[in-house]
C-alpha cells in the first residue's frame, strides 16, 4: 500500500513539473499578439466580417490558460465607417487547450464575451444585414467545416501556421444586447441582458445551451415606451449544423413573463418542445411535439391566474412567409377543449389565416362570469351546452366562420358567421332547427297584471320609464350589417313561431329589416322596417302585416283561462317613432293600423241574447229560443290613427246575425288608459237574431268600455244604462205620438186637413 501511494505521489509531482515547465515555455517563447493576424484572417475568410481587435491580447493562467482582449468590433464589408458596428463586445476571453497548443493547434476550450452588442437591420425591401454573413458562411461550405473541426480531429493540414480547431468546453455571453430594426414592418425590437451559457460546444454534436434575456417590442423605429416587455429563459440541447445551415434545438424549454404595458400584471407562459429545427439553408422552420402552458392574470379574469394549455406542431416556410399549425389542441378549466389546424400566409406584410376549428361541448357560463360579461338570463341553464365546428379564415382585422355548425343547448345552427374584431362589421347567414330565445332574454320578475293574461315582457314594455337604452346607438352608427336567419321554429315571449325568415341589412348608420316572415298560430306574420341611427333621437319605421292568425289560440296560450275572443285576425299598418327607450318610443309613436277579424266569436257572452231579451221585455214578452253561450260574428274591423302615442278609431264595426255594432275609441299607449263607446243596432235581417218589432230596427243600444291595460278585463265593458234610458224614452215618446196621431186620424178622417197635422205636431211636442 505504501509503495502504491509513493508511486502516485511521484507521478503527480512529475506531472506538476511538466505543467510548470510548459507554462514557463509558453510565456517565454510564445507571444499571444502573434495570434491577432491569424484570427482576423480566419474571420474575414470564412464570414466576410472585418474584425478589429482594439485592445491588447493578454495571457491568463487561472483558472485556465487563455487569451483575452478588452474590446473588439466586427463590421460588415458594406458598412460605412460611421455606422455602428455589426457586432462588438467590451471584453472577450478565449481559453485554450494546453496539449493541442504544444502540437501547433489552437483548440478553444472556453469562450467568454462580456457586453456583446449586435445590430440587426431589415431594409424596406425586406433584406436583412445578416444575410450577407449567412451567404458567405454557406458559400465556404466544407472549408468552414474543416477550420471549425473539433480538436480531436487533429490539425488542419492545409492551413498555414497554427491550425484552429473548435472544441469549446464552455461558452458564456454575459450582459449582451441585440437591437433589431425592421424598416419594412415599422417595428423595433431590443434584446437586453442577454446571458447565454453553453457546455461542450461542438458543431458536429448536440450540446446543452441555456439563455436568459429581456425583450422589448416598440411600434415604430424611434425610441419610445415599449408596447411589450418580456423576460425569457431558454434551455435546450443544440445541434449547430453550421456547415449545412440547419440548427436543431432538442428538448427545448422556453419560459416567459410578459407585460403588455406599464403597470399591467405579468403573463406567465412555458413552451416545451421535442425539437425546434431552423433550416436556414432550406428557409424552413419546424417545431415538433410542442406544448404551451400559459398562466394569465387580469382583473377581467378574476383574482386567480387562468391556466391554459396548447399542444401543437408548427411548420413554417421562411421564404414564402407561410406557416402551419397542426394537431392544435387548446385545453383549459371548465371543460374548454378546442382542436383543429391553422395555416398562415403573408406573415411579413399582411398576415392571413385559414383552417378548421372544433369546440367540444362545454358550458360558456363560467367563462362569461370570469370575463364579467355574463348577461342576466331568464334560464339559468342557458349556454350550458355549447359546441361548434367550422372552417375559419381571416386576418388581423376580421374573421369568418364559413360552414359553421353550432350546437346551442340542444338547438343546431349552421351557415356562415363573420365580422371585424373592432365591431364595425357583422355578417351572418344561419339556418337552424329550433331556437328558444326566452331563456337568453333578461328575466321578467314583474307579476302578471290582475284580471287578465299578459305576454312575458309586456309588463316591462309598458313600464313608465322603459329602463335603459334598447340598442347601442354609437355602435350601430358605424356598423356594416348583413344578416339572414332561417329557423324551423322560434320560441319567443312564450310563443312559438314557425318557418321563421329574417333578413337585416345596414351600413352608414341606416339599418333595414328587409324581410321578416313567420308562421304564427296557423296564420302568417310579415314585416319590413328601418332603423336610422344617424339621427338623434333614433328613428324607427315598421310596416307589419298579420294574415289569418287564430286569435283564440293566441289568447289561450297566454292564460289558463278560456280565451274571451276568437277568430281569424288580419291586420296591417305603417308605424313610425323616435327614441331609444321604450317610454320614448311609446310617446313618439305615429302611423296607422287596420285590423279585421273574420268568423269570430266572443266567448262566454251572447250579445244577441242580451239585446233580444231586453227588447222582449220592452214588449212584455219573453224569448222562446235556445241561445248559444257565445257570440258569433261574421266580421269585426277597425282602422286606427296613431298620433304621439295615442291610437284613435271612429269606424269600429262588428257584424252579427241581425245585429250591427259600431263605435269609436282611443288608447293612450303611455298611460295605458283606453275608452270605447259603441252602439248595438238591429238590422233589416233582425229575424236571424230574434223576433223584433220592426220599429226597433236601427235603434241604438249603447255600450261603453274603459279601463287600463293590465286591469281586470271583466270590468272593462258595460251597457250605458243612462244612454239606453234616454234612447228608450225617445222611442216611447215617438211610439205614443204615433199612436195618438193614428187615433186622431181615424176620428177626424180626411176632414181634419191641416188642423189634424197641427194637432199631431202639438202632441209630439208635448211628449218631448
């Protein structure tokens, strides 16, 4: 054991003496300034750069043998003398392998650069100042590979003097800076605090590389406040591929912390990839096995960070300025799962994209709540089942989903949807099976008006104030709109509309309802209209039309009570109003409306029975027929003139068998008050109703209706007894006068002459 230890110590001593002798030999007989011309020549020959070594070359012995220089600059051959150098550094140190140096080789064992400053520029034609360097390196081909061969390959036999072999155990770039100016795009990019560390750097074999830096992006070429500031960190195994111009980053990890402005929170992201291939020779880039993990923080997203994960595969053609994202898969909380692929074109000037996207079924509610964009909806289950698939295309300003298939809470919509991101254009052409809009509208918590049915939302529509603005006038003033919707069935306000077709077109603040058609309770609804957002207040026009609508079915759907009125309703009109609140629209409503009901009936009341019974009692008789419970009429019609929110009619008519009902009335849409006066009369065909004294034909039986919409409809209408008594008194006086006149005529005969006429007039005046 002692012998082995003595032998080991002796070997170490001998090795130490050899090293000391080597150092003495090198420092005595070898001048590092002799390397300057050779290094300048090598750089010029293989890169075209003009290297200026301003400071002296000095030896360093600890911790490694090396040569250092305080400052250096490298200029492109085409650079003017006054321009900033292409590359410069404050201090550089090269550590040399000892044994190869004794054999006449320069084998670089370590490289350190402090204060690296690199200037990259792209001119207005899109050519970068670094391309000359790349082209020169590419043209040298095998010569560059021979000069940069590893030290283990031995000296370059064709090189004169000292041979250079690249076998760098350690590379360090500290506190570097890279300035990039793109005149074509009008942007400037600065990389500061660039720190790069590489171990066992070799052009033929992969080696580990790590880097950290800060990136600042500015709009415009002049200095200013950065729009984006990002801290980056990189870890990878790098295969340089200098000779063939193909650089590979294996097991890549890129971490970033990005702020989009002063005071904004940092957004965290991490990219992991199996391989990043940058093929400069083929002008191709590929990123395989990639996954981007992001952690977003914003007041609109809540107090906690939002985690998102994106898996993808990227291929880019650098020459054509195109790229493709394959196997795209975005996942996140609350069931977010978006898959597809995208292709990008003209990335340098006007980026465009196209592809296919598919969103798995998920609930949008938690996302809208997180973004503080969840509107109040009547149904808490709305937007809980949303899925879509569609081709997608667009650019940085607009997007279009052509061939969209949207599943919305059990409904399916398909077609085309698109628009601009700034909200100035919206295009849609959709068709679907069924859509229930009631669940997506704001809830109506107002109780139903006592005494009668009410459409959901009508109570709010008749509210005195009318709430906030109905439509965003400022947005509509700038919006270009082209929308068409076709639905097999539409649910709205508790009603079902069938075969719905809607078309809206607008630009420059003028929007037209070109067509609306829908089946409704076995009838048909149509309308055209216009909204002029150029004026203040807004101007609305509407031309509605109703054909053969079953009014009884409509009223029956609104209440559990039997409908009070039934028949086929037809109506049309022309309406105009101004404003952007319901109260304003009601007060400013003007126009006309004409309505007609055919083959109708008044449920629960028989007007013929009431009138016939009253007449029979006048004559001391009773009706001797069975009466139906309802009043059936052939036709009811009226025309309305609307002025400043008040609708008036003076031609209301209802035609019953043997009875005619006519009247006039008014409705104040603002106060909801209405009043109606009508007279019921027997006609010449009175026998169809009952046996009536012919003298009662055309005698008016007055009816008066008044009240408030939403009140008890049972209290709206009644016979006007006072008017009826007055009418009846007139009738009795005329009858008495007639009978007295007939009696006198019989007694006086023809001899009475003018005296008889005067006597009858006097008697009639007496009864008056």
